[in-house]
C-alpha cells in the first residue's frame, strides 16, 4: 500500500529569514491525519538566509538528524558541543533527558538548505549526546547507510529500530531495498525525477509504504532520495 504526500500539500511558511516545509504536523502546521508515520515524527525542509538561524532552544526525548544539502550550519549546545556542518554532512542529536542547542547559517552570502528529521526514541530520559559525520560520496547508483539502531555499515547509531539510507539513482538506473515483514518505509525525494513502486516522485514529495516486500526506485534523471526502513 502506498500513501503519496505531494510536495505542495506540506505545511509551508515564509518567515522572511526562513522558508520551511513540513511533511508532518509541526509548529504552526497542524493536520490530524499527518502527525507522523510510524516512528518518523518530523520531516522538515528548510531554507535559511545568510547570518540567520535558530537561537538556543530546548528539546527532549527525540532522535534528531540534520542533513545539509547546500551551504553550512553552525551548531552549539548545552553539552559544550560546537561545530560547523557543511554540504553533504550529517549531524545526530539525542535530545534524551533534555538539551539546549542553536543552529545558525554562518555564511554572509550563501543560503543554507537542509532537511531536519525527528524520530521517536525507543525509551525516554536517555543521556543527551551529539555527533556529526562526513560520509564518503556515492560515486554511482547505490545506497549509503546514514543511521541505524546498531550503527551497521559505519552509520550513525540512533535509539530506535529504524534505519535511514541515502540513495543515489543515476538516470535510467534502478535501485532496490528489501523490506522485512511487518516493516514500513518512507521515501523522501531530495533531487531528480524518479518512480518508486510505481509512484512518480519529484523533489519534496514523500511516499509512505506499507505491506510491500521491497522498494524499487527507477530514475528518469539523476536522482537522490532519503529512505527510511521503519519498525
């Protein structure tokens, strides 16, 4: 079963310094039919102007992943962590029992484009933690493991039985991912033009997948996706 989430039906807000698009209910956007998909709670696509960002604010009991598409983001938190994450890099934050953090675009010229992702943790009150990671680029059609419960394939370790993979599919190529019985998937189109299990996806589109044995992704042009294998 497929549930298509069109990019234009996301919650969209222009705050001047921030343009943001929410696949699920978040902040000012509320849709009782779009609260989450399985353990995937937030899928936000953000564009942040130079020198702007999110001031220090709190989080609890959430696994937070950030993927920088272009530009860079400067992170600071109450654990003393500080770093700049550049295009193509990832950060992971376990909010756990509580953490304060800020995220800013440190550039004076370049816009920041990112995806922010929240997953529900498998337990509450975990010790908060933070890390950032540079993954080797994909040189051809294939998967790069980004996050998993056990850190498999050198991925970031998260506190949930869910896996996140970044996929590259070159024009005319096909990519597969098996889904075990009882698991679901979410596919977020980042770039390109592709068909996933018969459904066309363009950048910003999302696809919830239930009761399927695999994902089959066929690209019309060079494409990029984020695929979630969810308990």
